[in-house]
C-alpha cells in the first residue's frame, strides 16, 4: 500500500509543494510545529532510516543537500533551522515513508522533547 506521501507525489492528495525533482518532493507540513515546517521526502518508499541501506547513501546525501537549498530558498537559512528524521516508535515517527523535517523561523531548544 502506498504511503500518504506517495499519494502527494502522485497528486492524489493536495499539498503546498515547495520543491520537486526526479528523486524527491518537498511540501509544507499540514500541522506545522514551527513558523517554517517543511517536509522533504524521497520518491523511493524507504520506510524509515532504520531500513535504509548503503545503496541509499547517494539518495540520502541528495536529500541533505536539498534540505540546505530549500532553507536558503525559503529565506530562513541564515537565521538557522533544524533538520530532523524521526525514526520508529520512540523516535516519534508517524508516517512510515522516510522524510526529513526542516524546521525554522523560531529559536529551537535542546534537548528536544
Ligand atoms: P513523523 O511524525 O516524523 O512521521 O512526521 C509526519 C509528519 O507528516 C507530521 O508532521 C504530519 O503533520 C505530517 N503530515 C501528515 N499528513 C500530511 C499531509 N497530508 N500533508 C502534509 N503533511 C502531513
């Protein structure tokens, strides 16, 4: 069964898309936890970081570079931001299609909740 993010990739459900290329799509989180909350999702359905393999290294590298570009393009790179990959239950993962959260627009705290 395809994930809710694959439905966004396939334009079966709407999203506010901020970036897309052959490998990934990026769109605004429907329930933002910061003034800027953007998700970046590979088109390949990897369930979680726990299931990624060495073969996925180029794709995961691509995502990190794109996360930086998206933060710059959206204007919150200089002020700062956080990139998060929630993984499995105790990591707080709800959607089992690996994704990066790009969070910005306010002071982040440490340690995270
Ligand atoms: P995670 O808890 O790391 O799996 O994060 C899943 C994220 O997906 C949450 O922040 C949700 O608000 C977000 N989300 C779920 N459904 C949608 C949707 N249809 N469009 C945009 N964001 C979504």
